[in-house]
């Protein structure tokens, strides 16, 4: 998002008088992942609620973009942090969605269980690989990796079994030897690595040399039209959360760890979080070129027949 576009949105409170602000709450969706750190920091520091004033923030966690967009489609969520895959699918299906801003880039790694025998992408043949959910951002990325290496999932007539497992549960799945590898968002990749498991695909080798969106901020179009002031206030708070993460990484890691403990019951070793943060970039910018390329990967993965023109979905 350009500076001018951001300023235009933030000044809606001064220029908009027609749309009535009827909402008594803002229903926010997010995941307990480091790639959603702006959400975790904004919640932990009270940044969102302060920006919304008397309007209540109703935050709900999800395990994947697939389940979140189902709630979004049902009108249960107003604003959400979500991966580009589910967001693009929502746009392609005609959901009332607008892309507000970027949130994070990269921040996902492919980790193989230490006794799995997997040392490279090609070794995934005949193995079981976990993703957060079918159709989500990591699933689409994994299918592209397989395609690039002459492999396919079993559902596509290949030899790789792709199975959905919530990121916070993947450590237990590795311990029980239920899966051989996983393409997982941080900090869960760093947590697996700390247990001796092997990263065979870094955030840079997964796709596009690491220059790709992992999480973006979206809003229900109807909600935005009816509540421009609330959307502007939330976007301002999101921008402040991203700035805090980039200016105060130690404080951000503490805030993220505190939220992860509340949400998952697990507090991570600070060294694990530090490694995970090093693999993730936080930004408010939306890279239309990267999103457009991702829409094509969505078609390649078989989740869409065609790639939609995403320009109209980006909030001006």
C-alpha cells in the first residue's frame, strides 16, 4: 500500500459523512502464528482496542485460512489476518472482500523429521507431509514445490500424501511419527528445528527467494462501506503494531510469546522465537505482482479454474 493510499484511508474520518457507523463491535480473525505477529502484538499491547475506543474488539483465533474464510463467508468476521491463498480464493468466489494491507512476508519453512530419511524436496516421494489445512497458503506452496520437482500429491495421481494438521499440533505429530515432514509457518518451524529436525526448505527456497506475502489484512467490503471510521482506526492500529515489531524486536517477541502462551498453552524458548523472527519480515505493503503470481499457483494447485484480476480488490 502506498503512503498516499494509506493517508487517504486514514483521513476518511474527516471526509466521510454519508456512511453511518452502526457497528457495536469489530470481529477480528487471526491465527496463533508468528506470521500473524501484528495481530498478536496488537492484542497483547491493547493497540486495537485503544484505536476502536468504545467499540468492542471481538477477536477469535483460527487454525487455518480455510476455516477463517468459511467464517468470513458466513458473515461472522469483519476484519481478518489471513494468508494470500484463502484471500485470493475468497476474491475469486465473489466474496465481499477487500485487501487492506500487508502484514508479513516469508516466515514459512519445510521441515523433515530427523529420522525420516528426507534430505531434499525429491525425497518427499512416498512420504506424508503436513500443512495447516488443505487449500491454505502453505498447501498451495507445497504443491508448487512438488510440481517443480516432478512430484505430485496422491490425490493428483502422485506419491506424496498431504495431510492437514494445525501448526501448533505439528510438534506432537512429529513426536508420534505420524508425518515425515511439514511446510509450516513460524514459529513452529523453528520449534521443530530446536528439537533436532531438519529444515530442507528455508523461507527463501520455498518460493520467490522469500519475497512473497504470507499474511495480509482483509476486510468485509460491506462492513468497510458502513464503518469507514472503524476500518481507518483499525488500519492505523495495524500500522502501529507493524512499526513496533520492526523498531522493538525484543519487545515484540515478548508480546508474541505471551499471546502464544494464552492461545496454545505453550511458551517458546526466546532463542526459538528469535530464529523464527529472523525468517519473517513484517510490512504494511501489498505486493500486487506477488499476489498475482500466487493466484496463478492457486490455479496450478487445482483450487481455481482461473486467476482473478486482484487489482479491484485492493483498497485504494
